[in-house]
DNA sequence: CATGAATGAGTGTTCATTCAT
DNA sequence: GATGAATGAACACTCATTCAT
């Protein structure tokens, strides 16, 4: 599975409908090529000529549609985040939370974790690009925080508060502490899995995730 | 607070003693300037001419001391990680763990978290550079994993296993799950604090960290 | 007489028809300038910036057409040798030999010598460049030997063997000894003429060449 | 046999006696290294730092003794030619001519050719350097012509005229035509031997040279 | 006198951007 | 609108030459 092509990536479906964003076929070709080249080399080491070649257009054409190289990056990433990655993340969270209001929290957290894991695996290269370039392009940083981080956190906070009201969850800790902690536990586990191991991606790690959820719910201390 | 200059950064103290690494004053100047420029622009977008200007030397001088631009990066980062960042992290962990064997775990975890927080705050820009460039330079990746990540994790695992034997900590979860989870909770909290807020760095957040530790030890679930 | 510009040089007529070699005007300009600069300074001391200036193009343009400086040299010299210098030499020899089968050898040798002299005079600077750079570029060396030296020698051997069969020429010496010797006599005479004297090129030296041919045919020894 | 080191080369013996030329040990080291580097890379592609390294001195020292890189070249080549190569060539010719006044010309020419061949073989790289750089440095050109070419030719002319007076050699051709022709025959034979073949240097080619001398003396034409 | 670190102009080469066609 | 040749400033890197020690 090639996670470098917008057309093959789950995340890119939003862009496949050009009318959505008033993008012509040609512009879409360019952004698709840009995604591939930027993710492989990084923004700075990528060249517009390679993007042009991969897009099957001339270099001149690129600059007819996008004023600068930076514009290509932002024109590609910002809508991707705003229209696809953000909504997709938020909606899937919302649905899982709403649909499963009566499921044990443990089950819901597992679903969320597995879904996040799939997302991270499928979009590894893209996420790496986004996080790297966010350092140098504040526009990007703001979109990520505003459209993905903040909104996702909101949904998780909703979940936690829901369960706090139900009495399933401690009420003496602010919801955001619980949310960020859970997120941190899961993400660090996933990253270490991706970075440190060569285990094939398919291997089922549901058991390991369940251990983390158990830890989150019941704590590390010996039960009194 | 300028966290871009080696001379102002705690982490760089190891390098400030040139004899340690056989670095001349001039070489040190260059690496100091390189840190500033690489940190600001990233490796690829940084130019040797700007490094030269900031170091107050000619461009030729840079290449008398370092064969390529990439060599500058690695000559700066690898010793920094290997000789300073790594040992510093590992030793402070080791000491805190050994010295406080009889302190409640909660206290030890607080000390560790606060110390990590200080480290992260003081070396923010440097850490960002290291993690970004680790993507493109496997040498760097290996040093980080080998000299910092792996060794630090080992110390924390020692701590957890010590407390498991004492019966303070559950024994039905592998130590590494506990370690990575705690690490994830704390780091994501700190990162969100750094990225999302404008609160001045000085503000005491001991209370918040204690909440996270409470969560880690006692879990999110309502006590039965 | 400017023997440094392709456009003024007989040898370059083949290149002046760009279609022959798929060379655009601009590429031809660059190669023309390259010939001038390489000839004047030698390959190593010539700079691409001077070639650009003389070609009336920007330095970037040069590298759009030729990947490296060495490529410029070879793109200029190899076709010149292969398509122009080589065929021209070989064909004119062949024609002189075939057309004048019944002329006395003395007359044929004179024609050949005069033609070689004209060639050498017209292409002095170019020949000097080729022979100099052949030391450092084996590709060039091979082309010269294969396309000019070997093929020209073959024609002369044909002539000699033809005359040996007719009984005009001694048969107790191998043809190649006769050929290389004649060639050596003539070339050294011409080089010394070019290098050592200030006589204008136009001066008729037919008498002197005839003496050399006489020597070649009849030997230096007093007739018995 | 390393023909790149002055100390191993017949030609360099003249320079081994520093007092001859007021050269200190250090200067001699530099020139020795310069010879090696210049012959390998050519003047332009050679670097002063490599010369310094091979000479075992610092780069600064080089420029204390020789104002510019070009000065090194000329300081090395000009005395080499003037004091060693020239005299050696001329003297050996003179001796062979004077000592063997009564030997058949054929024998004398053979001795001369063999001696020239040895010289050329022993000093191949040096000769290539000299001829190449003579193009760009008129000082060099003048020394070669004045100290070697002209003086050597004079000796050969003396030989020829001696034999003309004895009635061994035709008197209807100017001596210089005979000399240059003989020289051309022999040199082109030797060059083609060096350039075109891989036969080991040691192989005896006395027979082939004798054929050339036979040709020179008796001519190519069938004897009437 | 010797050193070698420092220099800075210059090298071949790249690349984002422009613009005539 | 699309092209791709042309640009020229910038790039990483080199090297003959200088000069403080």
C-alpha cells in the first residue's frame, strides 16, 4: 500500500472530488505529486521540477497555479487537514462516542485506539511531513491545532464527561487531564511500535492496547 | 529566553569545555552558530554562509573544520546527545531512583517528571531539531534511540520493577507498558502546555503533574 | 586568422548545420564559446562562467544543456572528431588514393602532404586541445585513435600495399613501417615549421615537401 | 620503476645536488613533490596542498619559497630542462657522434635511436607535462626550444654534414631536412609504440628500429 | 624560518521563478 | 492556458595565498 499518493490514501478521498475545492484536474495532479515529493524529501529538499515531472505538467504550469513553492505546500496541506483529516478524525470520534453511549468505556476506548492506530499507520508519511513543516509555517500550525487537535480533544472530553456523569469515571480530575493522558499513553505506545520494531504492520496488538486501557482505568498501584 | 544558543543552554555545558571533545574555540563557535541556524531554518534550508556569518568566520574556515554541511550537523548533535544529553538524562534518572528507594513512588515520579519538564523546556529548540533531522539521518536516529531512549527506558523499568517487587505496583502488567504509558502521559501534557499556551514557563504546575501521577497510580475508574 | 572560433574554422562546417547533430542554435553557441575558452585556457583552467559569458547565455543555461563541464568538452569534441574530423581525413585520403591510382607515387604523396598541412594549419588550436585533453579523458583518446588515427593509417597502408604490388615500393619492409615513417617525417616537418618560424602561413613550401618525399622514396644514402 | 620521483629518475640527477642550484633540502623536497603531483594531475588540476603534503612541509612553507603556484612549476621545470635534460641530451649526442666517427652511419643512428627511446620511456610523464604546459607558458616553450630542440638538432646536423662530406650521404638535400625527417620517423614510431600497445617496455625492438634506419638510408622506392 | 589556520574570491552546479512563444 | 527554455541568485565546497604566532 502506497501511502504517498493521495489517490490511494484514505485521507485523500476528500480531495478526489475536485469540485469540492474548485480544483481542476491539473491542479489536483500537481498537489498529488507534491504530496509524494514533499513526504519523501521534505519541503526544503524537494524540487519543483520533480513535482512537475511527477505531475506530468511543465514547471511553468506549476507556477501558473501556485505562486511559490511554499504555496504548493500550503495549498496541499491546509485543505487536506481542514477538509479531510480534521473532519474525518472528529466525525469518527463523534460517531463512536454517540453510538456507543451504553457500551463499557473500556470497549469505546479500544475502538478509538484501534481507529487512531489505523489512521496513524495509513498516513505515517503525511503526518510526519505535517508535523515537521508545522515548525516553520505558523499557518500550518494553527490549522492543525484548530482543526484537528482542539476539535478531537473536545470530543474526547465529551466522552469523559459523559462517563463522569454516569459515575464510571472519577470526578476529582479535570476531563482534559484524563483525555491528554490517555492520548499520550496510546500515542507513545504506537510511535514506539512504529519506530522501534520491524514487526509487520498487520500483527494484531489488541491485547497490548487493552493492557494500556486497563492501566488507564485501574491505575498502576496495587489494588488496596 | 534564547534557547537557540549553546552558550545559554544548560544542555551545552558539556560542550563549553572544549577540552572535553578536543574542540577549539573556533570549532565551538561554528557549532554554536550551526545550532542556531539549523534550529531556526532546519538542516536543508540553513546555509553554510549564514552559519559562517553567525560564527564570525569565513565560509572557507567552516570547511576546513568540517568536510560537509551534514558533517557540521552530526558533529554538533552526535556528541551533544552522546556525551551530554544521554548521560545527563540517564544519570539523573539513576540517582533519583537509587537515592529515593524508600520514598513513596508518587514522590519519585514527581521528581522525575519535574526534572524531565525542566529538561524539555530548556532544550526545546534543540530537541525539535534532533527529532526533525532524525527522519533524514539514520546515524542520528540510532544515537538517539541507543543513547537516550533505550537507556532512559531501562532506568525507568528498573524503578518499576523495584516497586513491583515491593508490592507497590501491579505485577500483571509488563514494566515497559507502565513505563511508556507514564512517559506518554507526562510528555503529551508537557508538549500541549508548551505548544498550546502562553502561560509563562515559570508558572508552577506541580499540582497538575501530581494529578497525572495520581491518574497513573490510581486509574481513571471510579474506585469500587 | 582566428583559429579558435568554430564559425571561422573549416573543420567546424559540419557543426554549423545544427540539424546535423540535433543541436539548437543556443547549444551551438555554447559549444562555440566552449571551444574558444577551452582552447585558450585548457579544460581545467577554463571556467563555465567564462564560457557562458562568451556564449551570451547565463551560466544556468549551460547546465540545462550539458550536465557537467566535462560533458561540454566531450559534447563538443567527440562529434567534431567522429563526424567531421575523422570522415574528412579518411575520405580525402581515400579519394586521393583511389582517383590517382595511376599517378606516380611521388605526386600522390605530395597531394596528401599538402592536404594534411592545410588541415593542420587550419585546425591548429583545436588539435592542440584534443591532444592535450586526450591525456585526461580516455573517452576522447579512444575516439581519436579509433576514428582518426586507425582509419587514416588504414588508407595509407592501402596506398602503400597498392604500390608494393605494382613493384614501385620495396616489399621487404612492412607497410606500417613505411606509413608511420612517412607520416612522422611530414608531421615533424610541419610542426617545426609552425612552432619555430614566423613565416606567414601562406608561403609556398611545396619545394620543401618534395624534398622530404624524395628522401622518403630514395633514401638518404649516396646512390651506389 | 617510478618515473614520477625526481630521485628515482635519470633525468633528475642534476637536481639531486642541491648546491648546484642553490636549492635547500626543503626546496628540493617541494620541487620533487611538485613534479609528482603536476605530472599526475596536470598543472591546473594539481593543488598546492597536495604538493605540501607530499613534500612533508606546510602549505605556508611552499609560498615562502615560491611566490605562486606557477612559480613552482617553472622553478621545477626550467632548471630541469636547462641543467639536466638539455645538457644530457646534447652531450650524449655529441659523444656518440664524436666517438663513433668511423662507425657506419647505420650503427650510429641505431645508437642514437635507442638512446632516445630509453630517454623517452624513462621520462614519459615528465615529457608529457612539459609539452602540455609549454602551450600555456611561453617561458617554458622558449627554454625547450632553445635548450633542447635547437641544440640537439645542431648535433644531428653536425653528424649529417660530417657524413655528407665523407660522401656517405646525399648532398643535394639540406641537412636539416634529413635530420628532422629522421627524427620524425623515429619519434612517431616510438610514440605509437607507447600509446597503442601494451607490450612490456622491455621487449627488444632493435629489429624494428633497424628497419626504419634502412628506410631512412635507402628509401622506400624499389631499387632501380 | 616554519607553520597551518584563516581567508575570500571563485568553482561547478542547482533551482525557484519568469516569460516569450 | 500551457509550455519549457532561460535566468541569476544562491548553493556547498575548493584552493591559492596570507599572516599571526
